[in-house]
C-alpha cells in the first residue's frame, strides 16, 4: 500500500528514469503500458518546477555495438542508440529546459541499469543539495530498481512514485518483486494526488 501523501520541498529532487521512445509501446524494447507513466510524471515535474526544485532525467545512450545487445550476446534487441529517435525522450514528457540529463551505458563494454553507474549523478545531486529523491520511470524491474538500490547505497532517502513506473515482467511478477525489494531497502511509496482544484 502506498504511504501518505508526500509533497516535495527543500532537499528533494525528482529523478525520471529512461522515459525514452524505445521503451514505449511500438519501440524496440517496449515496456507494456510504458506510455502511461508520462502524464503521471508530468504532474510531478510541474510540482517540482513550481517549487524551484531540481528535475533529473536519466537515459540509456548506447553505442551501436553495446554489450547488452543480442548481437554481442546480451539479452536485449538494439535500443536507445545514442542520437537516434529511439533514444529520444518521450515526446509528451514535459521536461523543463534546465533539467539535468544523465546519459548512462555509453561505453560498448559496460552495462549500466542504474543512473548512478558510471555517471556523476551522486555528486551532481549532492551539489544541488538533494537529500531525498522522488523516482519514477521505466522499467520498474530493471533501471528503476537499480537506480533506487544505488540511491539508497549512496545515502539518499527515496520515494518511489508507484503509479509512475511500469515493469517489463520478463518473468511474471518481476515488477511486484522489484517493489518489494525497494520497500525492504527503506523506499517509501507514494501515489499521485489529484491536482488541486
């Protein structure tokens, strides 16, 4: 069950994980119902920007011969190749002009599900004064879970936007297991409140 209503405030940052075309329906590695996170996350973007709080967007930004691709023995079809339309953020995602974009898995021989892996995300968040991260995006059981794990390891509090994530569910129930693991790690869960009338 989701925790009580949580409003962002000083020390909070919004981290949007990999809401890219290739992970949306019709994309090269589509997450079922992945497009449904966009309007939810837009509501949170509005809340954070209205308060002058930081918004961060991570993205897969793969070279064409990335080690995660099936041609190199990886588990996935080619996706989110740097500079392609598939790697672009979802067209409906209303990122603010000053959003911090973190590119990950940019080297051919290194995988990175987490937004922290091989990036300066932790340092950038600390420089912004962030102590608590609100996290949403794709996919619950891969990049969202890995990002939350690393955020907790780095000492950040984490709030997962439960209705702002969707799972791949390669094995049925992977998404639910990921939510359980995030709870065990001390992650709070919140669902989006309707906009104030």
